[in-house]
C-alpha cells in the first residue's frame, strides 16, 4: 500500500492531465462509433425507403401508362392547370393542350355546351365549395372543327392556414371509344323502343284493317239465307268477294313484309321481258278503273330484257297501279319506264288523281297512313313497295301536287 501511494505521489500534474485527456478521447471515440452506427442505420433505412419510393413511382407510371391517364395539378389562386405526366391515348388527336389558364385557352377549347358546366365545377373545387370534381366534356381538336371526349377527376390535396385549397391534383383520360359505345347503345335503345311502339301501332292498325273487310264478309254472309232475289244475292256475293280480296291483299302484304324484313325470303333473279310483264299488270287493273279514266302505257323501247327478282318487281308494280286506280276518278293512269342508265332502270306510274300535299309526300309510305280519315288510306301497299325496292337495292320516290295528280318512281338495279 505504501508502495502504491509512493507511485501515485511520484506522478506529476502533467501526467494526470495526459491520462485525463486520453480517457476523454476514448469515451469520445466510443460515442462517435455508436453515433456512426446509428447514422448508418438511419441512412440505410432512408436509402431503402427511397428505393421503395422510386419503385412505387415507376409502378405508378406503368399503371398510368397502362390506363392511358394524364395527371395534373391546379393552382386555385392563379386558376391555372399544369400537366405532370400525359399518357392519354391520343390516337388521331394531336396537339393536346398541356396546361394553361382555366379561363383562357383551356376553356375556349371546350365545346360550347360543356364549357360553362365544367367552369362552374372546377371553380367550386378551387373555392373550396366542393371536395371532389368529376366531369365529362368535349374538347376541340387543334386546327380542326372536330371534338374528342375527355373525362376528368380532381380533389383538393393541400390547404392553407385558413383552410382554403392551395393545391388541387387531378387526372384525365380520353374516352372517345366509350362515348361512341354509349351513343350506339342509346341509339339501339331508342330504335328498340321505337320498334316496340311501331309494332304496337302496327298490330292496332292491322287489327282494324282486317276487321273491316271481315265484318263485311260475316255480315253479308249472314244475310244470304234471308235473300230470295237472285239479283240481290248476286250483289251480296260480289260484295263478299270484294271484301275477301281486300282481306287477302292485306294478309299477303303482311306476310311479304315479314319475310323480307326477317330475311327469310331470298331474292331470286330472273331474266324477263319488261314490256310484257308491265302490260300483264296493266290489263289486270283495267276493270278497276272508275268510269272515264284511261289506263295507258308509255314504254321507252319496243322490247327490253332485264334481270331482277320477278316476284318482287311484279308486287311493286301491282301496288303502284292499285294505289293510282284507287285515287284517280278522272283523267288517266299512265305506266312507263325510262331507258336504263348506269345499270339501273326507272319505272313510273303517273296519275291525274287528287294528288298529295307536300308535307305528306314521305308519310304516304308509312303503314296505314291516311290523309283523310273518311277516305281509305294506302294501307300496306306503298310501304310494301318501298320495302321490296330496298331489298332489291333500289328506291321509291313520289312527285305530287295537291289537285294535280302524282308520279311514283321506282328505281332498281338490273343485270
């Protein structure tokens, strides 16, 4: 013990100071090593998070690209928009606006029917009146007069100390294909509803048209047993036969239209002599003429061979002649045709009947259309004509003036 104390006593002040500094440096070194390990661990964590963030950004970019979306942010104070990434499927659309003032070029490029609605929606978002924004609108394609459809979403991402929006983020995509599909679906729905309405109307009309001759047939037939006069019986039989023919025509027209519209009846091309077929039909209707009415023909050639569906062609001519003789009480009915041109021929029936008002020229081709409720209408005849002409790749048109007669023209391709 005495020796130890002597040794300590022999140490001078300078030696104590050195040993103290070495102790301090030793503890400082230990702290530095521990700190470096801690900072290294923190740095490794931050680098890992950065790598993860970069990976997420790359994945997000791939998702945006796959979904064909553009991302943007809006400045509520300046009321402007700037695009960040634009992966919109531009297709034939070129030169899309990549940002700008909402009240400037962006609003001016919107369709007039959409501009005000979109402006109000984005204004409400910038003012903090709403939390989210979602609109569909049309945008003018630069240097054209065409528009494309776009859909946008947006929300408030940052607010200032007063709680007002300071930053808005959004995304947009071009939705032309979807809007086209939507319009097609709407059109298909409207056609289906119209078809259903027309079907109901057709059934109501056909029921009425069939009931009229059928009631006459049943009524006159029930009277026959009570009629003893041969002349009266013949008169009743003539009326029954007339109404039976009317009923047969209506049923035949319904069957023909149904077959053509359903595609069940195929066209059968036949080569025949036009003059002979027209003359046969003219002769069939001579007995239907009213007293004083002439039935004439005006052919462009002495003989002409054409190729088309003979049955449908004959039905068309028959209905046009029936319509002309029904509404012509004086003058003439003329059947003719013009010389073929460009593989097509025009056959026409002209009459001096009562004529058709201009506003009814297309309506006469509707089923069971009547100009006057007290006068029999065209029934299914003209509608059948147009259906059959269309099925042959042709058209049916009419020229008429009220009180001056009408001219129906059928133009069909010939081989």
